């Protein structure tokens, strides 16, 4: 379920996905909600493009550290590629 920032408290939320399109963000919200996963989402800037790089806005999805693995499994099962730590 979608949660407010207060839900995460002082725990460090983990970035699991950056949706680059609105329909993609809505689809992932539906998937995570149906799976009963608590998540946070916020709009933020990222750099995109190979040749002509530009700053773009995306939907950044976060979960608590203990939910990362379960979230990755649900995402993969539904065709999303989780963000891996660099």
C-alpha cells in the first residue's frame, strides 16, 4: 500500500525503481498494492539519454530495507526490472 513519508520514520528507505512514464508508475503502484507491499513514491529528477543527456522527472519508488527482496520478487514476476545498487 502507498504510504506517506512519515511511515518510513527514521528508517532508511531503499530505492527499488524509477518509473520514467506515468502509466508505468501507475502499473507498478497497482502491482505493489495488490501484493500488499508498503511503499513510498515521490517525483524526483534523474539524468537520462545516451547521446543527448537531459534532466527528466520520474516516479521514485521506495520500500523499507526488510521488504526489498520480496519487492524485487514481485516486480520481476510482473515484468519490472528492479533497480540494483551501483
